[in-house]
């Protein structure tokens, strides 16, 4: 019932982790591989290992989460070794996330991936809001285009990009016009809503240490923004560029809403952090229940079919 076709592969269901959650170490990735997730993605990596920002740097709050992790990761070789080995044990493509600190670093990592025997999907993260002094690439349209131009001059494996939220329809138009020039496999929308501020009112203090408490928001706070971005890009991108919907998925209804807006795969961050990998079985079963009540036998019957009010 939940089977999903994506990158020439049939996934058992569309559910995945969002990069950064439960995918830093081999142990965590193996837990995802053994969970009911349809697929999984590695932590966004840089060329060299990074310690990231000082703690506390990720805090669960009542309506979601706030984080400023700062891209802690174990370096590209760690993740590339893992996925190259793991892909021999499963037919399911693994997603490999990268987030270089510069265009040159992204190119160097993609050259490494191109030369490797990894045959899964690469996700280029252009939307990390948490590295002090490094604005998000995807808020700079010219730099995004320059990056994609350089990448597609040599990279031939499946590639998706992870975007931050946009808040103005003119920005959806501008970004979609750029993305439509390239043979992207998918667009993953959205990363956290950058630079929110959560306050502990008893202490009269911020709750995370980096950047004076400013951090990316996830969870319930961001679902309407995520749905708008899924819809905004689904209605503007070439149909060959699929959408991964990320943001605020806590139950089967949230998953259904993302699919109705046009998402093909779905990523879960904040709620996976709160609940652990058992969440995939729960959400898959809740989604199936909703589909059964509505009489849908497959996701394709309703994907993207959100109605406008026309009368
Ligand atoms: C981080 O490591 O700071 C989170 C990654 C991201 O938001 O892209």
C-alpha cells in the first residue's frame, strides 16, 4: 500500500530519517537500516571530521526542537566506507549527505563520490543555518546556480539538494527557475527554519549555547512552512525533479498532508529524535489507516492532488 517508486527503485514506504538525526555513527545507521524506514540518509559530511558547535546545541522543546549543531561529523571517508559496504547488503539505495564549507569543498567531495563505487543517491545540503560566519548557500541564488553549474559539468550519479524554507512566492519562482535547468533527482524541502530563539523563562536564558541561542527550528512549529515549500516547488519544478518533504511530520496525518502537497519521499527529524527508530512503524501504520478510511490503495492515487478553493 505504501510502496513508493523513486530513483528507479521501489521503496517499501516513503519514510526516512532527516539527515543529522540518528545517522552520525555506524551504530545509528545500522539501527535505521534495521528499522521500518523505507530508506535512510547519512549525517551531512565535510571532507574532514568536525567537532561542531559547543553543547548544549540541540534541545527538544514542547512544540519541536531548536538546534545549532554546526555540522559535527566524522568526515567523508567514514561515511563513504560505511555506505560502500552497506550497499552490498541491501538493494535499497542509501542516501549520502554532504555539506561542504565552500563550493570547492563540495566539488572535491562530489569528485570523491563520483570516483567511488557508491551507487546510491547523493544529497547536497545547501541549507545548514548553523555554522557561524557561513550564510546558507541556498539563500544566495547566484551562488546556488554557480554551484550546480560546476557540479553537473562532471557529476553523473543521482543528486538531490536540500533547501531551506522560502517565504516569498517570488523566491519560489526564482529558485525553481534555476533548479529546472539541471538534471536534479530531487529537491528536499525544508531544512530547519533558521535562527529561531527559544527562551527558558525561569532562567531568563536561551536554551542552546552556540550563537547566543539562535538555532534552527524543527517539529510542529514548522509544518505549515514545510507544506508550503513542498507545494510551492511541486507546482513549479519539472515533474522529473521529485520532492522529498521534510518538516513537522509527527504522525500519519502529517505524512498524508506532505504527500497530498506533492512529496514523494518523507523525512523525519525532530520526532525521530524524540521517539527513536520505532517511529517509522507507527507512522507507516497511521498513514495506512488514513488511506484505508479514505479508500486509497496507493499513494499515487492522491499524491500532489491538494485542492484549491475555486468557487
Ligand atoms: C547542523 O549540523 O548544524 C545541522 C545541519 C543542517 O541544519 O543542515
